């Protein structure tokens, strides 16, 4: 990993001390104590060859040719961390501003995690015995998603504590390695949690839509989601060889190599966006065909389309990953990518829980939210061939008589509360 240094001023401390105390030996001792030995050799060789004098601080801090030559010398003579120490000393002596945005990932992680947790708990309330709905597989999947989202939320606190949001040359080597370690673990849990959230949404679709052709498509998309999650979890886990090199790559005494992590990150983000768009579009045609008022139809379509917010966050995160790919200051430049990743996890969980939360409020008497269930519906596992529920669970139900209609698929036990018998749609697609 290479880093470029703005300017490496060898004797800025020497100059300041000399001007103040006229004590060259003390100034020299300060410079020797501040800079690594490898840097002192570069300074002693290159400053006399430049157009700067030892007392011209402005020249020493802004001379481009001197900066370029010192950068080449330090990169070839020093270890990576010694180069960072040199950068820190030079920046301090030249009065460079000290940047600190470490509070941002902490606030985003804690606040976002708290909101997602509240929405999740409300969803769990919707499956309490008093609500009349049994816990389904989509509820189990979202529980797994929340469990997998917990470590990245905790990591946001640890990342902030170790210096994420600060310039890396201001941090001890141990802190930089901790940031890389939590980043490594966070990416693994990121893929796992997002996959579980997508599975939860798709299983919810299976509870809602009875058409066999549509359910086959859902199963195919579920298989794609699982393949996406497993492949990128494995790719991230073994992105470096040996594995600890993922967070020890700044230690020049620790040998290892890594895949092109940036291309891997871009590909995962692109696949993630495409899958999100597919999940977003899947139910819209089925919902538009419902026999209900346009107002209720649009309301339900909007509710099912809230995943657009997840897609938006994914796009923003992809942009932050592109910026991070050109980073020479990982603890500063990774800040945005880190908290956007956390936001994406939390927003995904919230969007997956909202339909159940809405059902909870409706059951508590929030009539302004409307109803997604028919007032009349089959109570068993078969529908008479003499009557069919032609309304949807999104509007008023009607019982009409027919002589040749085939039975409509009905939910399995425990799925009834979210089941929408799309009878009219089923007729048209037979």
C-alpha cells in the first residue's frame, strides 16, 4: 500500500527552536526524536539540494520538487508505518488542520440501529397471540437478519473509538489495524444480514401471492439471493492470504497478498442493486391487477415499493466505494462507505418490517391505514367451486357464483393473515 506525503519538512522544528532559543543542538535533538531514522537520512540528503534555506518554513512546506523527491526517498527507505509517522510530524510542523469526523459513524450506527430495533420489535408484536397471526418463515428470516446486523452496529462504536474518521497518519499502528479488522468482519456480516433480509421479503411474497407461476419466480430469485450471499461472504472471508493479512497489511514484516478488493466491492454492490431492483419490481404487476379501488391499490403498491430507499442507499454506497478505491488515507476515506453500509443494513430491516407493522396498527384500530384483508374469506384449505372470493384482501370482498371456476390456492396454516387471494388475476393467467 502506497501513500503520498504533502511535504516532509525535516528541520521545521529545528528552525522554530533555533529562532526562539538559538540552540541548534537542541533543535537537532528534537528533529532526531520526531522523525524516523530513515527519514532523517532523506532530509539530510535532499534539503541541501533544494532551493529552500533551513529558516524558510514556507518554502520547506510548499516546495513541490522537494516534496516529490522526499516522497520517493521515504517510500523506498522506510516502512509503511514509518512513512505515516513522517507524514504526521511534517503535517503538524507545517500547521496542517487536524480532521476528526469519528462521531459520524458512531451516531449513524447507534441511531439507525435503535430505529431498526424498534421497528423489528413492533413486527414481533404483530405475531403475539392476541394479534391472531402465527409466526411465519419470513419472521424467522428477519430475526436472523437482525441478529446478523447486530455486530456491524456494535462495530460502528468500535470503529469510531479506534479512529475511523481521522487521518490515518495521526493514529498508532494498532488502531489502524483495529479499523481494518472491524472493517473486515463488518463486511462479512453486511453480506449475511442483507441476504437474510432479502430472503425475508421474498418469503413474505410467498405468503401473499398464491399464483404458482409467480411463486416459481420467487423461488428462483431466492436461490439467486442465497448464491449472492454465500459467494461474497466466502470471497470476503478469503480475500487475503493469509487471512490476517486483511488487517495486517500495513505491517511490512507480515507477508501476504490480497485479491483486488475494490473490484470485488464494486461487483458485490452492483449485484446487490440489481437484485434489489428485481425484488422491488416483482410484485407490482400482481398488485396492479387487484380488484380494489385505485386509492387502495396505489397505497399498497407504495408500501411494497419502499425498498426503493434501500436501492438508493446501495447506489450511494457504491459511489463511496469508488472513492475509497483511490484512497491513500483509509481511516478517513472509508468513513462514508462504513456508515452507508450500516445505513443500508438498517433501512433494509425497516422496509422488510413495515408491512407487518402496518398490519399491527390496523389490528389496533388505526383505520386510516386501511385494510389489506377481506372481510370474508375461506376458512378452510379448499374453496368451493360454486363461490370464489373475487375481492382482494386489499379491498372489500365479494362472493360471486360461478359454475366452472377452479379452486384458488389458499395459504398454509399460519399464513392466513397476510394471504391475498388474487382470484381475478389467477383467472387471467390460467
